[in-house]
């Protein structure tokens, strides 16, 4: 990390970063260590989580634009979390928290069951080489974990600029009994709550179509 990011971590992490109990790995979550959102955010409000928040552009924008909601940024790269905290602190955001951890373990062990109003997965690593596709996030196991974390009627929003991954995402979620499509036609409309980032512009410049998908958690 840069010197500024190191300072941000030292000064801002106590405010923004959730202290979590670890399992074996540095970014793991110990089973049985779920947090209470009302204690973490100091109120009862709709909770939105973003997996792979990167530099935090999308979630910082959303947290500032919708202060009536609470937000959780999930990321394994500390430099991105530091950048997120710097931007959040600069505009005085108080409804955002961050966790440095593997997303599947956050969904399974850290957030309480049925506690999320929305779950965002924007431009996850496509692992586009054939030998690496097994590392992709959106699988049948992920669908199960996402369904457990989302409240009834909660939304799972996804976006990618890799057509083949978009098709895989759609196949996985169409086949998940806990989810139903929240769009008509082949793809969902672009989520207007997602700020246009440099990353998305880069994909468009490369000629890759941006694909959105939105699924609703079926009632239990």
C-alpha cells in the first residue's frame, strides 16, 4: 500500500473495518462469529452488501446517495479497502462498514441469515482462461449462500463485461430454486444505482457488452 493508504488503515480502520474472528486463513471468518447489524450500525435499517468492492467507488457513492440504508463492503485486498475508507471519510459517510474477508465465508458466518436487503456482485474476476474458470465466484454453492443471507424478497444484483461469465451466472441463478428472475427478456436493465466506474468504461472501450442480472430471493 502507499503511505497514504497505510495511514488510512491506521487512522480509519477502527471506525470502518469490522473486527472479525479468523479461522485458519488470514481472510477467513470463524464459524459462529456472526455480527448484529443493529449493534454495528447503531440502528435498524435495510442492509446492502457488495462483494468485491475494489476501490469502493460504487459502494461509497451508494452510501452517500442513500443514507437511509446501511452498507457493507466485502473485499480481500487491503489497498482497496484503504482507498474506500479515504473516500468515505472525505465525504463524512457514517453508514458504511468494511470487512477484509473471503466473501463466501462472510455470507455463511458473519452476516446473520436473512439479514441482507440486497447483495451486489459487480464485475467479479472472470477467470477467463479455461483452466481458471473453476475459481469463479458465482457457482451453485454461492447461490446457496446468497439465498441464506438475503431476506425474503431481497435482490441479488450482478454485472459483468464477460459474455461467457454472464451466461454462466444466468444458468446458475436460473437453476437455483431459492431465486426467481426480476427481469424480462435475456438480460436485466442496467442498475441505475451503480455508478459508472473507470473499470466499466474500460470494458466498454474494449467492445465488451455490459450484462446485468437481477434475481429476487423467493419467500421461504
